[in-house]
């Protein structure tokens, strides 16, 4: 149960993409490090109810919480920096807020009232922010307001924050504003004017920030800190430098150097406990200094947009750091594999095929899965990456040339991947996949069992199609072993090749559970196998 209820809001100005998510996650990491019961919440001011229907081209990866909400990728940063599993209480969109208010209106709960943005929408926002504290039993919630101040979509949220600042004691609400201090290429000078303007914009909504975090390419000299402090009306020591760093995992360390966590806790009238960042520092050192390289090819549809596979990249980095190795990722567009064949896959120590939807690029992914099988190259298939491995095996080993998933060929005579009856009638796209964590039982004596070292696992899902049990015996007989099942035995959760150094493909998304200080066992096992395979 929450004992205290304190709110830290993180807003952003000047441009998007300054790293508000990483800043919020870093604050979570640092406050948690000082023993504060803290949780994080992301507000996405879109009308989408969740991120499930959004295009990865625009927004990057869709992250899935344990309880099955499809969210923005920032929730992934939060989980990784907090070493904790979050839930739907930690993610809020305008779609959810309006949906709730409109449903209440239809039920007649507001009888007689004119339903308006103020107070009805703002009340709903405030109650969901407070709900994050209650749902997680935390004392402090750091809330990231997506978008940039001045956006029309963000206004109801800023108004809700303004109201909370009014309603609650001063020491219970703090506002952190992240802005940009660019360098002018002609003079090489750092410029504070954009920051001043964005704070002005924030103040126009009635909110005075308590801290200004200045994202800047180089160190922020004292004179500039003083200037920002004067123009933005905050104490100089509340201007925090947020310099460009080689890795996002260095951000908490840099903010701690600035004393940000200590200052923030003091502002909230909380006594800071001791901070021990030794393990985090050790992880960062391993990330930075590991010399041995392992070269992995990721074959996907959206490889030109790295954020589409963010959790996978991070999981590889965590596992690499644990093994004292630097993971070099070769991003290979599936179409290139279709055009160039084996040439596109040269020089790799392992292949990973990630999740995906739709037919484009499937032939290239099937080729890559088959290439790894016949050459003995370690293979890690994730979700769609498992489905293409099954298709590749059916075609090449079982000789079923037309084997396919019914997602790509509804009339295939060998529907080795197919919809379950409960999915067959589903028409609406939003939130209707198999989503969130489900348990699975691992078969003893398999590679996956050896990697986890347990009989039962819980992993998150995001898919509609499944391995078709009708063909189970044929696959097993030919050497592709189903090695993980749902507890009722109806669903195949993973397969692996019997006669291969390391070929494991899973229907779930292990990448969502990897943490810097707790790398995921499957990623570690995969990289270990890759390390001993020569390119
Ligand atoms: N498109 C596949 C399905 O829906 C795989 C989904 C995924 O890889 N996340 O089952």
C-alpha cells in the first residue's frame, strides 16, 4: 500500500526525441537505488487506445506488459531501468481516457451535466495518475508526458498537472522539464534560447518547472546554467546537464553525478538513502570495454528502423555484457536475402529472426532459417522467427513445398502454422491477439530447458497464429522437436533442432524480460553458442 503520494512530472520541449523516456527511466533507477518505492507512468497523448495498432515505422517497437497491454517502447526502458515488471496501470493514452469518460456518459453517470474536457477529462486523467501509485503500492510516481509542450494533444494533461499542483501540498508535486541546448555549427556556441522559449510555453499553461534538464551535445558550463536559471526562474543547481552519451545506460550515472536524485528527493521532502550504483557501473563498464565481438545477423522487415526491434537489441547487449562480449549487429533486410541469397548472410556467427506481421519479406526469412539449419549456424527465432523456422523445415526436410502459415497462404495444403479456433472468428484488430504472459512447460533434456534451468517458465506473447498440432509427429520424427508446451498441451511454445549446435525458436517474446543486471537466459545461451561458431 502507498504510504505517501508524491508526483514527479516530466515534460519535454523544443523537439521530440530528446530522450524523455530514458530520463524518466533513469530517475526511476536512481530513486529506486535510494530505497524509494517508486513507479513510472507514460502518458501517450494519442487517440489510439493502445500502441497495438500503431505502425512500427513511426513509433518503433510495440512493447507488451505482463498483463497483456500493448504499449509504447518507453515502457520497455522503464522495465529495464527499474528491473521490474510493469502493468496497464503504468501506461495511459488519450484513447483510454476518452473511452472511459464516454462510456460513463452513456451509462448515465453524468446525468444532466455537460461533459467537458475540464473537469471530466482532467478528473479522469488525475484519477489514472493516482491509480498508478495505488496499483503498484508506490510512494512516488514519475509521470512522463509524451510529446512536446505546445502540442494541442498535450493540453488536457498539462491542465491536469496544473490542477494537481494546486490541490496538493507543494512538496508532493515536482515538475522536471527536459529541453534542448544545441550547438550552433557556425560559431560552435551552445544556445539556451530554445530552452527559454519552451519553458515560456510551459509557463503559459500555468506550470512553473522545478528542474530544467538540458540535453546538450557537450558539457554545460556554469555561466549557461546561471543564464537558464535566471530566465526560467529556477535555482542554478536545479539546472541539470544531460549530455549526449555513448549509451543510454550511462544516463543514470551522469544524472547521479549531477546530484539530480538527491536534489529531487529534497524537493519532495524525502530523505535520500544511500545510493549504491556499483553493479550498474560494472554493467556499463562491460558494455563499453568488452573487446571480443560476436557478429549476429538480424533478418527483418523493418531493419532500417532500429527502434522497431529495440528490446531485442537491448537483450543482446545485456547478454553480451554478461559474457564480456560486444554484440555487433548486422541489420539485414529480408528482401535482400530474397535477392542475394547466401551472400546476404555471409560473415555471421548467428542469425536471429524477430517477430513480424504480413507477407512481405517472408521468403527471405524462410531462407535465413533454412540456411542456419543446413550450415549449423546458431539460430534464434522469436515469434514470427519460430513460424518461419517451422515453415522452412516443412519445405526443405519434410518435402512439403507448399507448407505455409495461413497468415500468408490461407489455402496451403500444409497449414503448419494456423489460427486457433478461438482466433478464427476475430475481426477487430485492436487488443485481440494472444497477449501477455502465459506459462509454458519445458521438455527435459532440451537446449531450452538447459538454458532456463527450470521446468516451467512464464513469457509474454503477441501473436495470432500457432504451431499446428496436426503435424507434430511428422516434425518430431524428422528432427524438429517441440520443446515447450502450454500447460494443457494444446500449444507448442518452442521448437528446436535435434541435430544442430543451437537452433531454438520460441513463439513468445523473451526480449521483453531481459534486464541489464539480469540478462535473459535464452539470449545468453544463444550468444554463447554464437561465440563458439566461427564466421
Ligand atoms: N504474425 C505472426 C502471428 O500473428 C507473428 C507475430 C509476431 O511475430 N509477433 O502469429
